[in-house]
């Protein structure tokens, strides 16, 4: 059993039993207690479990999403990108975020930062406001009472968990966003940031239009792809965060066009 399958199984057990002990899980999965402790720590870092003395218990995030979405997609490169993105956000900011595996990682990284922990009782302003059309991100962050969640309406796409259509667009007309974090299906010097589906691209474009700053978050594989519908031209991208699989030549081209490129 590989690590991702093991993490998914641990989450499944946590949902079924509410609480888990290290030794118990080690016997069930035929691995060492040290491996189980590391797995518990990894899931707790993603706030999918809460650690206890000698074990772990299910948290609010444990039941929010299908297991294969929460765990299998959480690779190391996306987590590095997410941490870099979260560092750009200050307390009390209003951010916009679309659906996708990388932006889901960004949402988790934001929720984990101490800057967005609950403040004093007298602090009536939310530590962070998140505007999103992604139902999975909204579900994970709703349990964070210090984070205000604004969810667009619309029709959900099961592949991306994104809400699209005129209801989503109407809500976005009424909001102001400090930073938009946008995940993409492809990015290219000539065609810009783009998505495979035109309905998603249209809503994502509105998030971009309402934001003061656009940050594209994408793993390096997206630089070799093309997608159908444009979200934003390169000229509108302020910052691009990607992993070290991107070529130096590509980074140089984006920087020459005035894009701040952060490679993690």
C-alpha cells in the first residue's frame, strides 16, 4: 500500500470510528507505529485529523470531501506552491479563489497560518474573507469561524467542484477582492491563463476582474498544455507561483513581460 492509499484508508477509519490509536492502525495497515505517527501528522497538518496523545480523532474537514479528492491530490509541489501563496495574504484581507487541486491546497495553507487564527472576542472583523465558487473549499473553511466565507450560487461541476452560470456571475458583481488566487488548466505566453471549460473560465474571469491583484498558482505541468477558454492574458497577471519543474527559459519569458515569478 503506497502512502496516498494509506492516508485515504486512515481517513476512512477515522470517519468510521471517530478516534484512532497508533498501535491499532499499525496492525490494521501492517506498517510500523512510526509510519502511522508520520501519517497522522501529515493529515493533521492538512487539518483533516486532530492529533491526540497516542492517536488522532476525526476533525470537521475529515467528512467534508470525497477521500480521493482530499488526499490523492495533495502532492508536495502543490503544497509548496500553496504555502508561498498564503504568505502573500495579510490579516483582514479579502481573497477570491477558484476551484481545483492547487487552489484547494492554498485554502488549507491559509487556514493553517497563525495570522488567521481567531482574534480577541472584541474583534468583530473576520480574520480573513474568502470569496469562492468552489463548494469543496467553502465546506472546508466553513468550520473556521474566524474566516468569513462568501459562496457564489450556480450549478456545480462535479469534476472541479466549481459553481458556474449566471447565479455565480451575479454574486461576483457585488464584491471587491484584494487578491485573486486562480488555478488554471494551462498557461502560455501567447494565450495566457486558460481553462478547459468555458463556463468555468467565465466565472474565473469575473473573480479576476473584481480583484486588485491576480496571482496564478499552477504546477509546472500546466506550461506544456493548452486549454480551450481564456481566463486572463499574461498582461493582467501580477504574480505567478509554480514549482521548480518549470524551465529557466520559461521563467525568463514571463519575467520579461512584467510578471513576478515565484518558483518553489
